[in-house]
C-alpha cells in the first residue's frame, strides 16, 4: 500500500494536497490519508496554522476558501510527517529545499520515491543543480518532477488544466505519479526528460518578470509576444547548454510553452514585476513581494540571479540578452525601460539566433 506525504503547504502545496487526496480516497493501491507537512506559523488570531487546517480542512493562509479533503492531515513535525511515506511530494519555495533535505537525511523510508513540484535551481560554486537532483543526491532516492501551466488558484477552482511529469528512467514510477495527480480537471501526461521539464518550469519565471515589466510600462501585446518568443528561445538554448539531453519536444508539453504563456499572462512574478515598473523601479522587488504576496514567495527574481551567476561563470552572458536584462533590472542596475532596450545592444551574430 502506498503512503503519500506532501512536503510543503503553501499555495501550490495545498492544491497538490487537494488533488492527491481526491485520488487516494478512490484508488485501492493508496492509503486514504495524505500527510501534509506545514512549516508552522502563528496566525494573527494566535492559533497555529496546522491546528486551523486540521479543524477547518482549509489552509486559511495560503489557500483560503478551498476544502482540501477530509483525508488531508496537516503535520508541523517534518520527521513525523515523512516517516511512513513511500511517496514524497516536494513543494516548498526552492530556497528552502536544501535545508529541508538536510533535515530529512536518514529519516525517510529506504524504498521512498520523490517528485518535485518546485520551480527554481540551486547554484553553488561547483555548478548549478536542479532541485530534483538535489533531492536525489541528498536523500538517495529517485526523483521525478511535475510542472505545467498551473496557477494554483485556478486549479483549486477545478478549472481544466494540464501538467507534465518528467522522469529519468523509471516509467512505472512516472505512471504512478500520473495516477496520483490526474483528475478530470487536471490532465497529466509523462515524458522521459526530467531536466527538460524542470528547466522549463524554472526558467519561465524569469520571462514572466520581463512580461510583467512590459505590462507595467503599458506596452501592448506585440511587445509581450516578442518577449515571450525570445524568452522561449533562451529557455531552450540555456537548458540544452546545461543538459544536452533536453528534448525540443518537451517545450511543446504543458511544462513548456503553455506554462510560459500562463505565467506571462497571470501569476505572481508578472504581477510584482508590473508593480515594480509602475513604480519606476523605485520600490525593490523584496519590498513589493512582502507587501503584495502576503507570505507567498517570488521565484523569478531569485532565479534570474542564479541563472546570471551560471552565465558569468561559464562565459555565456552575451548569449542570453533577455535573461541578462531581467537580472540587471531586478537588481537595480538598469531602469525597467531597459527591458525593451536590450535589443539594441545585441551583437548582430547573436541577434540572428534569437
Ligand atoms: N502557487 C502556484 O501557482 C505554483 C504553481 C506551480 C508551481 N509552484 C511552485 O511550487 C513551489 C511552492 O510554492 P507554493 O505556491 O506552494 O508556496 P507559497 O509561495 O504559496 O508559500 C510559501 C511557503 O513557504 C513556507 N515557508 C516559509 N518559510 C519557510 C522555511 N524557512 N522553510 C520551509 N518552508 C517555509 C510557508 O510556510 C509557505 O508554505 C514553488 O517552487 C513554486 O514555484 C507554485
């Protein structure tokens, strides 16, 4: 019998719990109960978030108004939450994943399998690492990924969307994840390209920041479409340079072009970047994140910084003018208007490739 634990309980983590709980209750090979590790917080009422989730069946802070399913159990104790699980779903903001993994070393079942819903990468002196690789290396488990055009609040309302599971070798494991997540309103397929799927999910947040700047500058659809096109090309080129096995076809799955479109039209990275440009770059992304997202985390700006570090180390900066511009604008080195000016400074031989 399979036991599922979700490591994370933010906006997307809570929706993942709802999706999974609706399946475990109907599928015979899964135990009904879904454990959800909650990074404990005290609410303004003085109550603990995990207690309120268990009393109301609702994550009142990160997904208010949505019932998670009676078989979801919030657990603030990470070790207790994972101890019986053979299926671990990782879904915290990427900056917390290393710390979480460190705490889990030696504490999970030997036969555990993981899936990462985390968008972002770890950049160290030794080089960049995907979050699924970090999980595999630190915990010694096989780790697939699930990414897609998935703005959590829309899926919580059971509006139809799609997602892609990326797996390394184990097709049977991938099919089990598909079974666990797939619902009539959440259509999941799998591809054997874990790096391609994860790189798409990670890099599109940088392009979403660029799209938000365009909105804040009150530019129109043509400009945004141009930014998305250039962004998509940079995503593919960067992914292939880091991981030559990445398949072009992965870009046509939900994790690729569909996620890019939805994130550039909606989503928190776009929203905060729009506010940044509307304020002429005078209020920092950190300040806007705190004010606008109420505890939710922005990923695109951090990813732009991490990707820039990789580009500098490897001598790739001139090959990725859009990624570079997003980094320089979000770090305050250039004004928001530079998002459309970067185009003028691109050497001809590189421009032809964009
Ligand atoms: N929200 C979406 O629409 C969406 C969709 C697809 C993928 N994702 C990805 O899912 C991942 C998780 O995002 P989310 O939306 O569930 O989270 P969120 O941004 O809504 O919430 C932040 C979470 O981080 C937790 N947290 C704060 N400090 C922490 C710490 N020190 N250690 C561990 N946890 C801490 C908070 O308790 C909260 O659960 C991200 O990588 C994101 O890119 C999000």
